[in-house]
């Protein structure tokens, strides 16, 4: 239902206003969110064997050691 409004806002570069219209339940329909250590379990719970590739958006710095733990959890499946 928001497509037309979001499309118009994007064309005007009003990204902050777009974000205000997206609620958590909408975001959860398209993304898996949580602390990095929780993501592997959440992805597997949601998608199971269907996942062969994952893309991560983390708008913050994270240590190599923490990423290593996340990747190990994905590998463990």
C-alpha cells in the first residue's frame, strides 16, 4: 500500500521520510535483524536449507573476532 508514496519520496531524495513509514513488522518481512551472533540462527530458523548465500549490512564497526564467530556459526549450520 505504501509503494506510491515511497516511490515519490525516493524520487525527491527524501530518504529519512521514507524510513519513518517503514515499521519493524514490514522490515522483518524482508530482512533478518539482530545482534551479529544471533543472525546465523535466525537465518537458519527462517530459511533452513534454502540459504546458500548471505549478504550482511552492518552500519557500524565490528571486530574481526566477532565476525569470525558469526561466520563459524553459519558454517556450523
